[in-house]
């Protein structure tokens, strides 16, 4: 079967890889000159196999009020005269209840653990190197009350695989000696030894190269214009370089998926949440951590990527504005340098912003649409790096007529 995949981020590239392994003739259309150059390019780097959590938590409304009006707020809503933005924001806030959060969390962990297994298989099969580290993740908390509440929340999960180790700062410094400079600023941490980190862009580029060697065609520098529908099927896609026909089509355009889908009458509640990262060179410095870090008070994650330290965080609801805010990247740098003062040269930090394709419940949309040969693999939010391989395998199974290996309830488009 001829399959067209739209988008060569980590999600679309993984889908193309699995479709090729299933025996299909696969072409990927990507507007950028290479794979993994948008949302996958400079994300936080953590593969949250056992800690994938929806952002729509019961604490979010209170956090929004606490940080209201501050440009360095972890969550910043820049409301615009855009009905899609207002509707998405209201739907997101509706998800911030205990019942809905716990349901979404179960679905999230079902997909993340499955995807982690797929990632390990791909990594070993293709011998992909991407600054991967398997040292776990430390979630830091400033007060004992916050630590105790977070630990109690994690222990609610019935599966002990998801239970972290609750540690004081002395033990946290044993796990990550670079924390010694900030030991007195935190009460303790939750340590998740199973989680990993790595460079999503390096992984995506290497996976694209492996897929290309095995027969996948990547058409870079091609911009999509419109899907051509005929009755209940998609016939082709129009681009700035002509018309491409196929037997099946996979939507993996992330935040830009709704813009193409609405032209054929499909509306999905995916909206871009802009996130920021800074990447600090660590060569010649000995104060950078090796264990991945999650700084709980500011919602900032940090990953060691070879001779670089990546720090990422914040969510800005501001439409498709891709500009880089100096104040928001400075806020990330402030937290990072305060936590690890000897990690590297602040003046050489590289700043980046990208769009997280977020649904209101913070879960991706996978599977079939009302068009018989159009499939969804999009809306992965802040955890596309975590979900990508599992999602790609699921979609490849569906297109190939096989039953997916995991339950897709809570992940299909009909939940909205």
C-alpha cells in the first residue's frame, strides 16, 4: 500500500519507520529541509516512560491565579481575539478535575510504557546514538509539604512500577552530586530511576536516516496546501510542488494539523502551547548534572545531552507566534544557573521556542477518521518524544489491518 505521512518530526518519522517495516511504500512530506527541526528540535529531552502526566491537573487553576500577570509564569495565557484559543482554554480547564486527571493519567501511562518498549527495540535494532542516559529523573520540591503531597499522589497508583523513591536532599546529592550547591534550597525529591533522557532531534534524524536506507522516501522542502477528498476517501494532497496521490494518509503535523484538517471538515481541539528551552555548553565545566532534573516550583526540566545541558519549560498560549521571549528564556536560565552555578557559560546559551501540539486532555489523537483512508497520529503535546514510537507502531498496525497491541480507549478522536 502507498502511504503518505505528513510531517517529519519525531512522531511522523516513527510512523513512517513502522509503516515501512510493515511492508508499505512510504513517502514523508515535510516543509523543513530535514527531520526533527520543529517541535522535536530542542525539547526538554526526558523520555517520561513512567512519569508521563497530563498537564491538566487540579492544581492548574490555582497556579494560573497565583502567577497571573507575570511574564515569567510557568503557564501564561496571552488571550487573543481567536475563538479557537478561547474554546481550547475552556476545554482544558474543564479537564482540571480530580476525576478527569486520574482518567487521563491512566491512559497516558498505558501509552508511555508501551512506547518506551518500542523505543528501546528501535534503538537497539538500528544502533541509534542520541546522547541517551538511563540515570533516572529527580523531581525537586522546595517544601516538605509539597514533597509529602507529591509522594502521596504518586503512591496512589496501584502498580508499584510507578512508585518513586522519596529522598531527602542528602540522598538526592548522592544520586546527583551537582545538587550539592543547592542542597539547602530544597526539602527533598522524588526519584524515578526508570526514566531516561536524550536528544530528540538526534534520535529523529538518525531514525529518518535508517528509514530512508530501508526504502522510505522523504520529500523535504515541500509545503502542504490542501487534501483532496472524494466522498469518504482522500485521493491526494496538493502541495507547492504538485499533487501527491496515495492509498492511505497519516496526519502527523502536530500543531499545524487542525489548519489542514478543517479544510475538509474535520475539527480537532489541538492548539499550540509555545514552550522554551535554553541549551548551555558544559565543556570544561564540572557543575552540570548527569541525572535529569525536574524543578517542581517552576515546571522546568533539565537534561544532560553530551557536553550540553538542556533546560526547558513554560507553556504560553499565544497562537502561532513563534518569536522567542527574552524574559521567558531568562527565567529558565535564572532557575538553571541558580540550581547549578557551575554548569557552564550562561553567555553562550542557545535559546529556542517551539509549539507543543496540545489537546485539552493532553493526550494524542490516534487512529481512524471519518475518511476511510485518513489516519491520525497527532496532538502529542509535551510528550511526543515519549509517545512517538508507540504511536507510530499503533498507526502502522491499524493501517495494516492488525489489532493494536494496546487498548486505544481515550486516545481516539471520538472522545471529543
